[in-house]
C-alpha cells in the first residue's frame, strides 16, 4: 500500500517537474552570448524576476521532492 502511494506521488511530481522545466524560457544567446554573457549570469549580476524566479524555485523544490520520493520508494521496495 505504501509503495503504491509513493509511486503515484512520484508520477505526479515527475509530471509537474517536466511541465515546470518546459515552461522556463530558453537561455540560448548564440556564441557571443556564451562567451560574454555567460560569466555575468554565472556571477549573479542578472537575476531572474517574476515568473522566471518562481519557475526556478519551483524546479528546485520539485527536484528535491523527486529525489526524496525515489529514495523512499527504493527503501520501501528493498
């Protein structure tokens, strides 16, 4: 019973994680953007605002939940 509920929760989290990742805007700026603009994004000068920040935080939360559920399911099935 516990493995079934964790599996269903894992499927729901996986679908939500896929959706949130696909909703995020692309960061491709070509070759010049990767040379000059990549360092600025890495150092945090350009911070995401609004919806982008929400999607980034949601991605992190869902990823952590995904790993926790995966480890929990592996422990239950062992």
